[in-house]
């Protein structure tokens, strides 16, 4: 969105990789497009995983798998389907978060 005129973002992924999200924005606004793109492409697998189920279930599950919060949900939210949770776990592991 930044490349087509956006000036910011509300990023679900930034909740689990705030440093990388900030680095992407900092590099973009400093005119370092290649560096910004490196962070964009690095985070891309996580972006997809954040919407594998209804938001905010994946981000809360991610934070729980990372040991940051307890895995608990209030209705109408529920835990992730086992298959999706394993996909999410793999993405977090591949990224080095767990």
C-alpha cells in the first residue's frame, strides 16, 4: 500500500513481529526500497497465516504459541481448527518465532 500512496497501515502481523514491521516502514520512508521489500517478503508468509481463520484468532494463537499470552478466547471466538493451527505453528517455526 505504501508503494501506491498509502501513509501507514493497521497491521495484524505487526503484533507478532513488531520489529520487522517497523523496519519495513522505516526503510520505506527513508527511501530504502530494497531493504523495505526484504522485510515485506520476509513477513509475507505470516501475513497469509494471520487470515487463515477469522481475525483475531490467528494472532492470539500465534502469541500463545510464542509464550506471550494464554491461549484463551471469549465467545464468539473459539480455538483454531487443528489443521490450521499446525499450519500456523509451521509458519512461526519457519520464521524463527517458536
